[in-house]
């Protein structure tokens, strides 16, 4: 069974209406998690910690969706 990795990250947005970071150099990488449940717990903790700042947002990225092990590799992956 393939791992279902999830990345939790966040930072200050330019405006709360859009998901555009104010400064990508200040993005907070919370961590990589082996399942959605643990990623959700980390996301929730960071979101609650920064609840007073309307411009702060945290996200869960489904890293496992970026690569499908059943699909042939792309030309870029073959170079590496």
C-alpha cells in the first residue's frame, strides 16, 4: 500500500479572501504527516494558535496525490 503523505503549512496572506502569501519566505512548514488524521490535528492546532490573525491561514496538501505509482514516470522524472 502506498503512503498517503500530507504536508501542513501556512503563513500570512495578502488578503483573507485569496490564498496568496504575503511573503513566501515566511511560510511556516509545520511538517509532513503519514495520514490525514495526524495532518488534520497539526493543522487544527496551528489554525487555533493563530485564530486572532485573520490573515493567517494553514493548509493541508495531499502530497500522495502528486505522484501516482501506477502511472508511468514523466520525462522529467526519468532525468533524475
